[in-house]
C-alpha cells in the first residue's frame, strides 16, 4: 500500500515507520521537517503548521492516510498550550480533509488518532466504543477531533478513529517519565491509586493502526487499549515488581497539582476502556495483560 503518514517524528510515528517499511509499504511523510534519517524509499512533503494547507502532493498516490499529528498533552497546561493542543488536532484534521476534498484521487481510508480522553473521568464504568463522550477539556477536544475526521466520510473515505490509551514502550511515551523514580526506588501510586488506567503496548498500537488501514471492513471508533485495564495502584505494584524495586512513595493529589497544574486531572482521572470493537473485528493482541507487557519490556532488569 501507499500510505501517507503525519506525526512521523512522534513516539508512535517512529515505530510505525519501521513497521510499515518492514511490511513493504511505500511511505509519504508530511510534517514540519523531514526526519534526519529519511530513507531513500520514503517521500516527504513539508507541512509547516497545522493551520496551513495540507500538501496535495502527499495525497496523490495515497491508498490510506494515518494521521497522528498533535501537540503533546503531557506538559503543564496554560491557555496557550491548551489552544495548541486543540488546534493541532482539530484544525490540522480539518486541513487534511479539505485537501482530500480538493484531491483528484482520494485515499480509500483515513485512520485518525484520537484518545481515551474522549470518555473523561468515568470511575469504574466499563467503556466500550459505544459509550458516550465525557466532560472536560480533553473530552471536548477529542469530540471535535473525531468530528473533523468524520467529515471525510462525506467524500467516500472510510474513517477509523483510534482512541489510544497510555502507550507503554521503550524510549519514549509515558514510561520515559515514569521510569526514573521507579528505578531509583522512589516510585508510587498517584493520588488514591484507585483510578483505572487504559494502557497498550507500543507494538500492539502500531499493529492496530496498520490493521485498521488495510482492513476495508473496519470503520468508526476503536479503543486502542489492551483488554485488561488496571487500577493505578496495581500498575504501580506490577511495574515495581518487574523492576525489582519498592514502590512506597505515593504522590498526593496536591503535589501533582503543584507540578502539573490542570493537567494533573488527567493523571488522576479514571478510564476503564476495553477494546470491544477491536476484538470483534478480529484483531489479536500480542500483550493482552500488563504483566506480560512489562515482562517483555523489563524482564531482564533487576
């Protein structure tokens, strides 16, 4: 397949490039700058900002578009940062769909990133792809983001929206921030630790994006989460156990507020999302359980 990819410089984007190339796909990247290690087999089109027109040449041969671009959420929020988080996702997706509308040859599929933030803070409620959206800033962003992607359906494009959970993998993502205190024996649960965490291994989320791109029967929302969400206190225990370290230093809510401001609410919110539609579509997880995922990542440490 000829696949156009945005957000290629991110944690998931880098993993997807390696996977798609290994599967023999042809890639056309669109972004602010070309990767320093851009392979001769890949094409690149500059997209200076998500408020500018999406480059038409990146769509000319595309069978599918995988759209990952978005300002990082894991930072201290200001009104300016919140504006970038929203505009990079919503306006960027709008610009992409506008370019599809003007294209002489439209891709068959748009696989757009979304997030489990769609559901908001939902306590112990089990959340499937059919569950309603929640409340709060990130939920509002995700609703608008997905609505912008859905506009491509009016162009005859199959649209898949992958509501990605916390991605666990080497060299980036959530673990890059979590690991240092845990390896130092200073890890601990966040707040009460009772909040549910919807997580997924990096290999599985990369597999899911490629699965969605190549399967014509897959459409609509998919929960990009492992089948077994866990509470934060259980995640803490499992990670500490795998690293052979104690985890006896809980981080109180007030400390998270001081460190992260409003973004602390995301760390403390409860999301028990399960991949019901994903499994019904025939997708199989390599790492369905947290213990298996962490053992694969860190089993040799200690």
